[in-house]
C-alpha cells in the first residue's frame, strides 16, 4: 500500500508542475476598488425646503382623503381619531421646521433622508389625490366599504369569500344582478397596490427620528399614508372578490333555472337554512327587468314572478322555486309558459 501511495504521488507531480506553469503564464487581474460616490451635503435651506414640500403635499392629500370613510378608518387603526388630528400634527411639524435655526438643520442633515427619498414620498402623496386612475379605484373601494361597514373584512380582518354557491358560511354579499360587471378590475387593484408599494419603499429609507432627537415628520407622514392606502387596497380586493362571487353565483343559477325537471337544493333553501333562494328571486327579477328594457318579450314572466314571491314570503320554498323557474322560462318564449 505504501508503494502504491508513492507511485500515485510520483505520477501526479508532472500534472501539478504543469498546472503551476499554466498559472504562472496567466495575466494577473488587477482589481480596482470602485470609487465612492461623494454625497453632496444639503444646505439648511435645501433641507428646510424638502421637508416643507412634503408637508405641503401631505396636507393637500390628507385634506382630500378626509371625505372618504375608508381613509378615516385606516387612520383610526393607527390610534388617531380622524384625519383632522393627523393634519394638526403635520401643521405642528411644519411650524417647528420653519422655526428651526440653520445650525439645528445642519445637524439633522447627517441622519435625515436624502432629497430623493423625500421627493418620492411627495410624488406618492400627490398621486393619491391627482391620479385619475387612483381616483376611480378609490371610489370603488369607498363604495364597497360603505356597503360592508361592520363586516370583518371591511374592518381589516380577512374573510374568505367562498367561490362555490354551495358553501354558505360567509358574509352574504349584496349582488347587483342587473350589472354583474360593476366591480373593481385587476387593474384597479394593481393601481392602488402600486401606490402602497411606493410608500412602503420610502418607509425603508426613513428613520423615526430626523436626528438630534427630533421626530421625523416625513416618517410620520409616510406611516399615515400607508395606514390610508392599506384599507383602500383591501377594499378593492374585497369588492373584486364579491363581484367575482356574484358572477359565479349568477352562472350557477342560470344553469339551475334551465335544467329540466331538476331542483338544485342550494337554490331551493332560504337564507335561514343556508340556501340561496333569496338570490334566485333577485336574479330572476333582474333578468326580467333587463329583458323588458331591451325589448325582449317576457310574456307572463312578471305574473309568475309575483306568484313566486308570494310563495317565498309564505315560506313555501318549493312552490316559490317552481314559479321562479317558470318566470325565467317565459323570457323570450313564443307564448306564455304557465308552469
């Protein structure tokens, strides 16, 4: 074994020598350290201007958002009574900034964020009140919030909106079957998410203190903006979930109404029993109205619908279901369908 080891070592020496020769012939790589970019120190006047500009945008944006209940709810979740209280604190910060001596601002320069960060914060705030696409998204979020006040998701907790109409354990949605496309699109959600992301990025570069034990007004403003835009994103997602659920439910009800001689139990049962017959009633009524508006003959559909509603109010779910099916069958039929 010793002889074998010696033989292996001897045979490897030429290879090692060859490797060393190749290495010695290689051109050495000279690594140059990258030059550091010199940071231009802002003058006290520039720092004051940057901070006041953010205050200006924040005051204008929060004054605009104060009219929206969904924005107020976000502010309340971080411990403020309303947006007016936030505006009061911004006004106080503005006064302090205006009164700081240059020597004080010079000390703050060492730990205060660069002008670019403050500019990005100002741009994000401005977008919340001037971007037309964000305004559309904000309006849809506000509508959803107003319609769902008191439910868990509107209050900021997660509620799983079921996509299957056979699973009733969810907060019952209000479906507008006359217009099943009136809900936020993925683009609406994305626009609000973009503003939220921009604010989050700014927060990464901000400290709670501006330096010299002075609270950072930019940090406070960014936190307030995040608190507002968060519920807006949540509201848009909730409204979109509800809209998609109503579309899916309408598709399933249409199938149930056109299935010959079969009852779908989930649509036969009332809400008290976990069913969806109330949605079925509203769906048939909406379809009849839309057909009438578009000049499509409905024959005796309205009469059958009224009979079905009478049965529904009398808790006669089976006969109500039959009449709703008959009412639907009358839409665009050649003659009046009696049963």
